[in-house]
């Protein structure tokens, strides 16, 4: 079955190593992170948000960012390793570590930004100028991420004009990619359409990446809405690593295997092998020591066959 | 924000009382079923697959079908109570109980039908003639459901032509609604498009209802794909009641609250109050005594506000 409904190819950015492991109470040892990264590479993952150059005191889970990147030196061919950079100090460390892309982020919501990084949105944006200067000296591209781009757990709605203004600021600083983060799972298909359409008009030179959370169960519907608009870059976390800080028991990041499954079934090539990705997800679960919310890892790929004597309850 | 992308209204058929409770190991007492039904009615649910007139020995969980319908007599105004009817004996009992609609079902997959009801697809279809005759005598409409309409856990792919043939058989017997059941979570947006398009051409007089399972995490993407085609009738189970017989730990039925949330956010009116629906879901969880997979019940509606001193981890 062929279709022109969706893009032929899409890039999947694996953020579990950063966004997922950062949310775990225990620090995952470097050797285990490496094993997980290699399992993901083996599945065909080529784009990683691999860590964060934040204060090791503030986020001990990611204190080994430079060591992790260094340890992957032999596998760098064809990989894009990006890392979060909160400020100029982080940018210097990230440049020294040799990241391929620096990622800066700011919340579209003033209250969320204050809560998250303890400064105003304007101060965050001002600080990015120095980050971009340092990155530029090293020839390293900078990607800009907008958190709470579809709504804020404190203030509620986030106007699209606000998101567009920040994107223009990113563009003016020379950033190359724009990520819309659905930090607490407030995105909807109509908001995806509204925001992607507005941003394409305002900053057509910036490719858009979408990062959904499954907090309200509709992350995959939002991915499909993005695909229908021709978006071809999505962020997700293996197994759905990373919870939701506001809703105990609710899921956080969209799960990479569920998303790759959806993409493949929509005829969108990602270069990723689902069976191997499921193996990586199982390793991720063992790495953090608890069950992960992804579904495809539990059920198997679509054409998984069962014996006729399998347990079976009535029709549905 | 207005849109003509999706239908203005949609009908939600709650199947948790049948498809969900049937999967529970313990029999839920009639009084508890009644309380759950009333909580769902209070939330605005008007269409129920309320029970099944199968053998009480085979499915003791639903042995009280007639009593349950009788106990809801005072609340019948404006409700549609449908029930599964496997054979003419069930049809007689269903007619006596006064169901609004009889539902017959057959698997599109020969192996699944054999496993599920121990007869061939042809024998199932032949048996429906008598069911339709009995229903006709009582002026009761019959809806036809096709299980494994998007794939079979035993045989794999199910040809669209097979689904179309069964639908034509249903039409020829005078059935009024056609439900496509994604029994083990094998539906995809492209298969939804293919099958809905083919069925509209083959049996344009039959409205199509879609019943997805979230076994592989993409039920809501499939709902969105259905909406984009103009489908306006969907089946789901409160809380996501009912597991998946083939994948321990995987989810089964699409959760009503997650689906109603998606529909509402897509501008599709269902007449259902999400806050009250979440209350009904919590009652469903207490009724069966375990956690249910629905997400919106854990996270709350989209604009749920949190205090600034709520626990908050870093941006995503």
C-alpha cells in the first residue's frame, strides 16, 4: 500500500539518555549508559540527545556527559550526538567534549521557565547569545527547544504568538533547528496544526522537530497530526523513559518503539529496526530497574504470530 | 479554533461493561455493575454494549445480562443498550430482556473464529440469519461486528476483500451498523483508511463504527485516522478495561476517557463530560480492584493547573 499522505522518511531523535535518565532517582553508571547507547545504535538510532552539560551538582545523573561522549568516539561515524547546554559554561564544556549539536531550551511559559531554570524568558534568550557565539567559534550548530510549547501546567494556555516570538529569536541567533516540546502532555492535533503552520510562515528556514509526551494518552495521535503536515523529525525516549513530574503514574516522553512502529506502519522510513529497538527497550528497563510504559515492547511487532493454543478470551 | 478536518459530532459506544468485565477473573456483582453504569450515564454516556447473552456457564461474568438491563429500566430514556448475541437462543433472551440493539460478531480470520466460537466463518454467518429473523420479529435492529478486521494473531494479515465480503453478508441480512474490531491491536492509520474506504464503496448504506485496541500504543492515532475520514462512531472501554489475551501487561480496549479527550480536543462533540467520565473511570478501577491503563484519568484534563511549588524536574 503506497501513500503520499505522509513523508517518505523521518528522523527520530532518541532523548531517553538525557530526558529519561535525568528523571531517574538513581545515577546510572557510565558502563550501563554505554551499553544502552550501543544497543540503540545497533537498532539504527543515529540521532541522540545524549546528555546535558548542566551543573553536575544539580543533575548528578548526567554528570558524566563528557565521558559518555568520549567513550562513544569509535562509534561516532554517522551519529549526531547533541547535548543540552544551559549557559556559556555548559557551552564551553560541550564544545570541549565535541558534541555535534548544542541544544538550548527555554519555556514559552514565563512561570514554567522561572520554575525550571530560575530566570525570566528574556534572560534565558539573552544568555543564548553567548552560547551561540561559543558554538560558532567551534563550528557547532545550535538547536533551539521551546518547552511548554503547547501549554503550561501553571499558567494553562500558551499563545501561539509567544511560541512564534521565541522561534524568531532563535532564528535571529542563527539556530538551525526548532524543537517544540510538549513538556506536560498538553499538545493536541489541532494545536500541532496551528503551531506548525504559524512557525513555517514565521521562520521557514528552521526545520521543525516535535517532542510529545504521552501524559494524556494521545502522543501518537499528535505524531500522526505532525506527519500529516509533513513534519519529518520527532523526538522520543526508548521505552517511554522519564515520567511526568506533575502526575504520578502518568507517562512522560512518547516511547521510541511505539513511535517507530507507527512511522513504519504509515510508510515512513526511519532506518530503525523495530525488533532490535525492542531489545534496546528491554535493556533500558533493566537499566533503570522498573517497567516502562511503551506498548510495542510488550505486544511485539504487528505480525507477531501466536499459537492456536494460546490463551484467548472472547471477541472484541 | 474551528476546523472542518473532523466531524462535528461523534457517538461513543461504551463497551467496558461487556468487553471489559468479561475479561476480569472475578464476577462483578450486579449492584456494582449498576453503580458503574449509572456513573457512566451521569457522565453523558448514552450508548452501551451493556452485556452479552452467551451461556452463563461459559461466561459467568455476564450471566446477569437480563437483570442488569431490567435494573436500568428507569434510566432507559435516551439510552441505547446493545448486547452481544451469539446465537438464536441468545437472541430470544436478548429480545425478552428488551435490548435496543442486538450485536452479532464474527472474525474475519477463519482461525480466530474457530478459536473464538468454535465454528467456521460460514457457519457463523449462517447462524445470524435466525438471529436477524428473531430480532426482526421484535423490531430490534441488529449490528454486525467483524473481529480481527485489521489482522489476526494466528494467521497475520487479513485481506480487505474478506472484510468486505462479510460486510456484504451483514448488509444482505439487514443489519444496520458495521463495527470493525481491532481485536489484538493490529490496526494502523493506513489500514483504517484502506478498509473504511473499501467498505463505504461496498456497503454505503451501513454506518461504520471503529473499535480499536491500544495493544501497540497507537489506538488514538487510529481514532484520528478514522476522524480524518469522517468516521463518527467509536467504541471504547472506560479506563481501558479489558486486557489483551496474547500479551500480558499490554493494554486492550482503547480507553474511553482518553478517546473522549482526543475527540473533544479535535473539536468533535460527544455530549460527554470529561471530569465526570474520569470519576466513572476511578469507580471502574475500584470495581475491578486494579489499576487501569487510561492516561487522562491519571493526568487530568488538559488545563489542569498545578501550584508553582509542585514537584518539577527539568525541561523536556
